[in-house]
């Protein structure tokens, strides 16, 4: 055996060194205008305040089950959403409240779903992890780690089939990146040139397991190498960098080049879920990230530096947002639970009557 | 306005905990998100964050206090110019207070009561359409009938496409998709890599976005790789989205034992999928049912599991020559009327039932034979009506006995027609063993006509 392999080695001349697919480079962060900065500030702050309130309602027992907060990662969805056009779709796993708000879903409907009330997006039947809005092209909200990657690839298949020019933003975490179906999907997405942006929200911890303990290859931008899918690393704590990468990725997909991976370097401040005391990392690590890299604080600093708004104006924005979130929380606490008859609705759709022609 | 900080719950089951440490003192300024205290339960320690900015006006529960009930006010934040003295602090849990502004209740532990779940509504299912007299009957194999069903539906609805391993250029591993690539092209007849989990998920995603996929599994044994996408994504999305989106699609392919292919390629999944709300499960026997039901499955706005059988593919049956022959999903068919005992089966199990029916006739036992055709929704009405006439029932299936289709039917008969029974319901099933390879053992593992005959004789006491 050894002999023959030596022989074949000398015979086969093509170089077999693994190389990075011809990837676009990480683009420079966009120079935001005043309007862009203030919009990003508002959108990210909305997510943060919403999540803080959700955490509070969970602590009070209004929200049950699992509740995964997005605090710290706000720049990712906010920047990506700014790069999309009408009709583009979004799908993610269960840390999904931020994605829904970024998709312009009504905070009242989202919060009421968290509390399991009839005014929730799924009429109380989905909960924090399973929420959808057909109107806003938000395809969930999925509780099975990695399943949304195949589903998002299928949504992109639909875009390709209908030639509608849309892309599907498929979000997943560093944890899901080790699921088999992710790579099955990568393969078919590239094979069929599907317009899908794979956004890996690398927040460094899959529940309590750090990427270095879970992943043989921790550079997630290279996870598409075997399928010739390019990937770029992005500062996921800088909304301008995210939007620049999002625009590049959307152009890539829309021009028919197939899928692309964005490795978003981000961080969640809270535990994996509400019941996670987060003992797998130090307080200093969290504190350092908050102090030096907070996505909202970074916008705030730039805005103040350029004198596009002063402290009072930013406080006014915060006040507006608090009012919206307080309204949502009020609604979510007072809205009735679903009617008992809802137990048996939405299981199967009725079938259209048959017509028979001879 | 002052903000009360409440003792939080770390999980829905937590009722009280220890306030182990304060990280701030009265008079300190805090910002939203600052860690102000640590609480502890027997399972975990967790930080309490300030939900708002302000000055710590009062700490109402001292550090080290044990047994602090969830929702007790532990501190009060005040805004500039306010004093904690302006705020009346009530240290009982907030949800026990009945002030007019706080009359909402957290419905935490009520789910368990389930005092009165409403009854499941019954869905009306249409009868088979009449076939006009004089309609020509064409002898057709099950294979051709399935192909024709797909081709007809693909002609009438361009959202319908078929994907799976070897469905296009190879013309189908079992030639069910023969000719479809030529007629519809590679855009709509799609060869996938060998990657069931992945392509099933892609199919579900495409369906959620509005297409009508037909996902072919080379056999349903391989669909176990994809069962998460079928059950957790396809079946449940309509419910979880409050009716906003679902997965209108068909998963089809051969199910059950073929011949001499051993344990991993010989299993009936009717009971597996029959267990899941949100799915429809169809298992036809003859070619006409295969065609009419597959057309219905493709049109159905819900996910349909369509269980075929490799052994049946080459067998011929009469199929009415009609432009659009569609049958209702959810309706059993009486294959043969009889008065002494009811034989209930589906799919290839009908072979045993029909042959046993003939053998029983020679013994003077008049069996009524019911072909379920659909496993979910299960047409128990037809079965119960028959039991009320024959007072006896034998179920026949190739699947394993425990928690099988026969187990379900027997249970439902007991609930709905116990007083009509003159004998216990018996079931003839595959044996409770993995499928062996050796020819003699394989034969023993499968049901047999003789077992059906013996069961029928035993319940008719003949």
C-alpha cells in the first residue's frame, strides 16, 4: 500500500493544498451619516430595552419556559437589516427577539407572545422560541439548534426557483455551526447557487461551552471551505461594519454567486437563558466587553464626538423607547390568554372541496 | 418616578431564594444593566441587574436574607430630586398586592390544572367521488399511477417540484419519477446529494416560503435521518405560527419491508408518523388509490407523509380514465362487505387481508375487509360501523406490535364500541424483532395469511 501511494503521489501533479475560496475581503465600516447613526442607535436601544424588560417580566413570572436574551449582540441584526431590500427573508434560532424587532415586528405582539397571550404573534401558541411573521418575512424563531439553517436554505431555494431577486438571511450561532445539517445545507446551497447569507453569530459560547472547547476550527469564516463558500470575519459589535458586510453579502447573493458566510464576532452579556448563572466565564471578561466594545455605546460616543446629538437628545430617544417598551409590557401583562378553543386551531388547514370532471 | 426592584425568579419553578450580596448601597447611582446584587438558590447564583437608571433610594431586604419570595420588592430606585421616603415600600410580593394598577396576575403554575380541555373538533371528510358509469378502466401499475399523479399535478401547478436522490437523471431509484425530467426539466425535477436531513429541511423551508415540494425518500428507512425536520419543522410550524405559515408538501417513498434487505431497510413507519398532530399520513394499497390520494396529497395545504411499498410498485390495478381523479384523504374504503368479522389493514397489509378473506370464505366465514388508506386522520367511523355489524375485529399490519396501528384501533374500538364486541380485538403484526435476512426467518417475521385466518377463526369460534 505504501508503495502504491508513493507512486500515485509522484504521478498526480495537481497541487492539493487546501486554500481559502476566492473570498471577498472584509469591507471597511461604512461612514454613517448622522441619520444612519441615530437610526442605528434607536434600533439597537429598542432591542436592549425590550430585552431588559423581557428579563424583568421573566423574573416576575410573566414569561415562562426558556427565554434567551440578545443583549450585547444588537449590532448584528441591526446592521444586517439595513442591508436588505423589500421581500428579503430572515430566519434564526431561539435567541430571536432582536431579529423580530429588527424586522419591524410590533413590540406588543412580540412581548405578548413571550407572556403567552392571545395578542402574541402566534396567538400565544409559540412562545419566545417559536414566533413568525409572514407579513414581515420573518420565518422564525426555531427551537432546534441548526434546523433553521436547512430551512433558511429552503427559503433561498424558493427565491431561486421564483427568480424574485431576494436573499434569505439565515442566522445561527457558533454552537449550531457544529451541526451536521448545516454542512448538508452548505453543500446544496453552493451546488444550486442559492441566494442565502449564512450569518454566524459567534458569541463565543454555545450555552456554557466556549468555542475553543467545542470547535476544531474556530475561524468560522472558513467553515464553508469544503464547499467553496467564501466567508468573511466581521466586527459584530460595530453596526457600521456589519452593514458594510451585509451589503457586500447581499450583492454577492443577488449577483448569482450563491451563498456567503459572515462570521460575526459578537458577545452576549447575559447567560445562555434566564436560568444560566454563566459561571463558565469571568465577570471581568463580560465587564471588559461591555466597557470597551458595547455596540450601543460605540454609536453614542461617535454621535457625541461629532456633536450630532447631545446627552439630552440621546436621553430623549431613550425615553421614547422606554415608553414603547413599557406599553408593550403593559399590553403583554393585561392581554387575555388565548381562548381554550385555540387548543385545536392551526393544526391542519382545511382542504378545498374536490371537483370531479369526467 | 421611582422604580421598584423585585426579587427575580431564575426559572419558572423558583419560588424563593437567598439575597446573598448587595453590590450597591443606598445613595449610589446606577445605570440600566449594572449588577446590583447577587441572589442564590440551591441550584445557581445569579446577578440582579438594574432595569433602569437612578439612585438607590432604599434597600429593603438586607444581604444574607434567606427565603426571599419571588417578586418581593428588594430595593427602590429613585430619580433625581426624589427621596426614598416619598415611596411607600411594601415588602410583600408584588403579585400578592391588589392595587388597581397592578391587578394583573402572572399565570405561572396554572397550566397543570388543565381543568377542562375542550373536545377536539371533528372534521368532516368527503366521500369518494362518483366515477361516472361507462368510465374506461385502464390497467396500471402502482408505479405508473404514482408517476401520473405527480405529472398531472406538476402540469397544473408550477409551484410543485420533486426532489430526492436519483429522481431526475437516473429516472428514480425505483423508477417512480420516470420521464418527469424530460417533461419538466431540471428546475423542477431535482437530483439531491445523499443528504436526507439537509434536503428534507430545504424542502420544508421552500414549502414555508410558498412552494409545493414533493420530497422523495429512496426509502422511508432513510427518512429517519430527516425525521426532526418532518416532525419539528413541517408538522408543527402552522401551530407555532398561529396559522401564519405551514409546510404544504409531500414526503413520499417506499415504506416497510422489501424482500431480503435486512433490518435497516425493512421497517414500517406508519405508527411513527401517525403519532404526530400536524401531519397527514397516507398508505394506499392499489393503483387507483395511489393515484387519487397522491394527487390529493400534493394539493393538500398540509404536510403529508405518503407511504408506498416497493413490492407493490410493479403490480397492476384498474384505474379510472378521468381527467382529474382525486380521492379524499382520511376516508377508509370497504374492500369487501361481510358479516362475520372485520379485517382492518392498509398498504401491503391488504394483501394478507384479501387473501385471508378468500380463505375464510371457503371456511364459511364472511369477512368484511376495510382498507384504511389513510393512517392520519384515521377513519374510525367506518371501522366502528363495521364492528357494530360483525362484532369482531382483526387488525393486520407489517409494523411492530407495540404502539402500532393495531394497538390504536383496538383501543379506539374498546372506547367506542366495547358493548358491541363478541370477542377481543386481535392483531396480526410483524414480529417484535428486527427484520432478519435469512429467507426462512424473514418469512417468520412478517405476518402471514394463515395467521390472519387463525385469528379470524379464533374470534368467530370456528
